[in-house]
C-alpha cells in the first residue's frame, strides 16, 4: 500500500456511525454530508417543525451517497430528551462512533437589558444541552469514539453584548476537559471548535452593517468564517486528528486567540 493509499484509508469512516445534532442546515448539514462521503452512517437531529423539510432533504442526500441515514426531531434542553436522542440513534444505526453537537443559540444584548427568561434559554441550549450531550456520548459511543462540540471564538474575545452567548458556551471547555479524562480509558477523544463569526443566517440579525464590516476586518482576507472552513476540521478530528483531545481549537482566520 502506498503512502497516499494509507492516507486515504485513514480518512475513511466505513462501518462507523455518527450523530450530528443540528445536522439539518448550515454547518451541521455540511458536516453530516462530509462524514457520509467518507462512508459513515449519519443520524440527523433537528429542533423545530420549521426545519423538518431541510432535515428530510439532508437525509435524502446522505442516502444517495450509499450509506444509512435517519432524522430525529427533539428539543435538547432536557436531559431526558438527550437520552432519547442517543438511544434512538443507537437503535436505528446499530452503533455510535461519532457525536457532533452544532446546536447553539446566539443573543447580542446588553446585560442591563437581558431578562431572566433569556438567560435561562441561552444557558439551557448552550450549556445544559452540551453537558448532557457529553454525558450520553460517553455512555453510548464505542471505544475510540469522537465527540466534538461547536463553541465560539468569543471565548477568547474581550467585547460587549455577548455575555449570555459567550458565557453560555464557556462551560463547555471545562466539561470537555473533564470528559476527555473520564473517557480516555476507552480511547474517546473530546474536543471543541470555536469558529469566528460565521457567514450564516444566525449571525446577521445580531449585528449592524458597520459591525459586520468590523468583524470581517479582523480576519485574514477581510472575511467572515465560512462553514466550509470548519467542516474539514471536524472531519480531521474524526479521523487523522484522533490524538487531539481536551482542546478548544480556535478556527477563525486570526480573528482572535489566547
């Protein structure tokens, strides 16, 4: 076998199964399709009725690649719903090797204007769901599994307005470090990826045109992070990057660092 053939083989995921939370649209969809192209069966989670059509279309595209796929709707802000998600995925696909959580909610609002309900909703989605996603991943994944959570480069920023978003995502780093140690004896790696401001529909409602231009100016090429910049990093962590664990990788074109 040549070096090139060995490299190609090491990026294949034939016989593996992946769960992608938030896998119907945007980054989650691209990740799901990328894993499927490498031979993985994929379980696509989505949250609301409004996303059902997108989820069904993603499943159809995945199946066209010759692998298994299924869609699942659920609100992941209760521990029982996350358990049901993993139980269903394991039953439908027969096994789970990869668990990727792209779920998140963005809010840009001053602390003095933030309500208790907004605080609770932001931490339920960005922290609580992420915690129990890790717990169920640790319960369900096969030996040598991979767990990846999408966070935000705001964890390394010093800025206003995003207290509940950056604050809600920041515990994931601590969750990951603990999980990476606790799951290490089974060879399960646990990481987070912190993209810069991403060129998706979730970003623009939070910002003025002037702030959008500022965010662009802080990264290479005066541009926002694209989902195509992040998906290959997810795939790398699921394949050749298996030795990386307990880390938060800031993938943002130099937008911020620490």
